């Protein structure tokens, strides 16, 4: 590089009438052109103790589960991009800016699973659905939303661990589950947990993770691993060690799988957070200790838990007035138990699934949501107060967003080709979904979102 005196002399010869101040200004521009300007660094969500940080500020959020956004984003008849854009606008208008979405589904012989699936067999992926994920992330970025992307499923509704294990188990999967009338949940859960030890299934899964994390978005041209729209890669939806005495045999393999899988993702991508997708103690053989140990890995950045009053036997819709008080008390106790674990780990925690059905478990738009509204109000109050007091709770994702969709059949059953809702294919469509017509519920969500955003400082 030329010396300053030499530069001034050269410039004065070229521009003899220019004043010394003009030369100095020109020189500054010249010096600037000699160095490569630093580009602004993407604004990834990070962790600092028990807080999320984004752009130098604490990051608190109000979110939802929108797993089917990938499907809406697919091009052509497979998807519905116009609806996706409307749904994202509706979410944003109600203060919802963190979406838990799906990036992996496997074709399953079970008729209660997603159809179509992203992967039909090992190594064969439906690129239209992956383009749907591209489009979804690109539209979320426009609205300054963040995504929690889950990469597997302990349950059958998107294929998941059971199907991937079945690809490499010599036909045991088909033998165990070929009679839907004899489907045994305990047997299924412990079979699904054998995934943690199945080396061939995990080798395939890691190949898929590598493909997804390194994927270049066909809309934006940004590789997923460099996209700040993604907040977290999540190992799976509700991974469990299994159930009962058999589940205890899987615990050590479960811990190892969490640690090694999280480390593997970090080796591919140092920008993003990693989470487990755990339900908390309820998905950990009802053990706070197992829940805690599963999140001790240094490669797991924060803690997750889910809350299901009906599924866990606390609430019965047909006896709502009688069972609701106990359900609410149990829910508050459960939340506080999970927050205690996060505090001991010194990590943030999110309540990324919770919900309750419409009154009397009706499914159609316009049916009452009295008990859901009471439940949401109480849980949101607890979360906002706890966050304001400095606890580890940093965000929520209610289950789930249904938006403008509605059940297509009198029995509310989902059939291939029907519009997707927040309720997976095995559940009545509209049962736990929050719809655009649910004005009272949306008021509660919007007010909570304002409180959480006020903590971003």
C-alpha cells in the first residue's frame, strides 16, 4: 500500500485544482476501497446462562406448532402457498413469531401417518416437500420469525424412529404392527426406543441430517446452516427412553444418543442451537432426574418440555367443571418442576407443546373454547410472571395452529388430500387447533405476546 504522502502527491498531480480538504476526502474513499468491508453478521439466537439472546437483547417469544408449514410451502398442487402466506400473516398479526416445524417424515405402513412423506425409502426424498421447507423459511424470514426445526419423531404420525428402525430390522416392524386393531402403545414405545441402539438406522439418519443442514435454500440461496431464521435444530418430537421396566433398559442408550447426535449436529453447524424436543419428566419415565440428565450434555443448549392435561389423565372434557381445577393445579406444579430442572442446569427452557380441546371436544369452527381459554390464560400468566421474575422460562409454543382450515368430514377424520391442520392425521381435525375464528383465544395469545416482547431488552 502506498504511503499517505505518496498518495497525496499522486492525487495532487491528477487533480491540481482540488483543495487539500478535497484531497483528504478523496483519500479516505481510496483507503476504504483498499480494504474488504465487513459484512453484517447474521443475527442468530444464542444462549447466555438462562436466557436466549438475539441482536444483543434478551429474546423471549410466543410461538406455536406449525409442523405442516413445510407441506403448505410445496410447489404446485401438493402445497398451498397462498394459504401459507395468509397463515403466516395471521400468526404475525397475533404476536406469534416462533414456529416449531417439521423437516423429516418417512413413509409408513400405518394408515395414521402423514401422506405423502418426505422420504419414501432410504435415500429417496420428495424434493417438492423440501422446496416447501425452503419456501416456508423464506417467508418466515420476511416476517422476522424464527423456527425450531424437528428432525425425527418418536411417534408414528410422521414415520419417525419406528419406521427408520424398521428399514433395517429385517421385517420386525411389519410383524409387530401389521394389525391396526391390535396396536399396542407400550409395545410401540419400546420398539421406537430401540432406534437409539440401531447403528444402521442412525447412520442413515445422520446422512439425512447432513443433507438437510447443508441444504441450500432454493428460494434464498442461503444454506440452512447459515440461515438465522432457524433458531434451533431439534433432535426429535418427544423422544423417550421407552415405557415401564423395558424403558429403563433403554435409558443409557437414550442419554448417549442425545449427546452424540447433538455433538454431530454441532460438528456440521456451529451457528444454531440444539434442543431435544423432550416432554420433560412425563416423557422421562416420570423421573425429574432422567429428564435432567438427558439435558446435561454440553451440546444441548436449552431444555424443552410439553404439557398434556388430557393425555396424562388430569382433564376429562365430559366432566370439565369437575376435573378442570385439578388439571390446572397439576399443570402449574408440573411447569414449576420443569423450571427447577432448568435452573439447576443453568439453561433456558421452553414449553413447546401444550393444549386442551374445545369444549366437549367439538372440532368445528364456532364451537366454544371456555376451558381452553381458562387454561391458556392461567399458563400464560404463569409463564409471563416467571419470565419477568428472572426464571429460566423463555418461550412457549401452544399446540397447535389450525388457522383457516377445518375438518372435512363429520367424524373429523383426516384423509389424504384433506387440508392440513395442527392436529396430526391420527387425531380428530380441529380438536386442539386454534383457528382464526377463535377470537377469544387469540385475544389471550396476543396479550401474552405483548408481555413477552416487553421483556426483550
